[in-house]
C-alpha cells in the first residue's frame, strides 16, 4: 500500500524529446562560425541551426523554436538566463 502511495504517477505534458547530449551539440554548433558549414550568413539564426543540426545528424527533426529555447537556456532546470551571453 505504501509503495502505491509513494510511486511516481504519470504527469501531464509531453516527455523531453531531445537528450542532453543533443542540446550540448546544438549549443556547440551555435558557437561555430557559420562559414565553416558553408552557410552564407554571418550569424546563426535558429532556422539555420535547426537545418544544420539535421544535416549533421545531431537530430532527426527539430524546429527553430526548439533551437531558440536551447540557446535561451529554458531547456535546463538551471535559473533562466541566456547561455550565450558574454559575462
């Protein structure tokens, strides 16, 4: 009976689709010069990063919005602050 009471119950919402390693690789990609990937831009956009992450096989599919969330740091459980802000 106690085990049933203390057991974890399913929570609403969808499970995380991207692993920590994938997020780290996408953030590392954002730190690279886009020209290294033959991208005709001077700065990465979430759309460009999503396309390049798929091209490199980091993820099968990803939206620019998800990439934007990773770069803002809202994917992790740490206090929200941009992870690409120079301090």
